[in-house]
C-alpha cells in the first residue's frame, strides 16, 4: 500500500453537517475497498484566490490515507463525477 493525500473542495451552498457527511462518505468509500484513513483535516469554508466555476468560496478538506493504486483510480473517477465536488487533487506522498 502507498500513502496518499486527498484535497477536496465542496460546493459552498452545502450546510456544514452535509459537508462533514460527504467527507465521512469518502472515508467509508476508502475503507470499503481495504484502505486505511490515517488523518482527516476539515478546513471549513474558505475564499478562493480566484473564481472557480463562477464560485468564490468552498468547503476544503484534506484526507491522508493508505491505499492500492487501483483504489485511488476508482476514487478519482467517483470524485470527478460528483456534482458537489468543485475540485479535488490526489497526491502520492513519497517516503523521504
């Protein structure tokens, strides 16, 4: 298994509880595929440095997890199709 970090930006019109629920669903998605979630950091609603899809703010979250590469591919596909996710980025954390 490799270590990864996922940063996600959710739509700003979500309620705080709904945003937390979506992050929990992402964690459950990873666990259901044999991955382990190492850390979850909820940043809350923040303003963007520039406009994204006609929006000026969004809910940020960062997940650190261990997973196989095929699970990461599935996660990337699911997040790309999610309407409530504005942007996401998955980083492979190198052991240095």
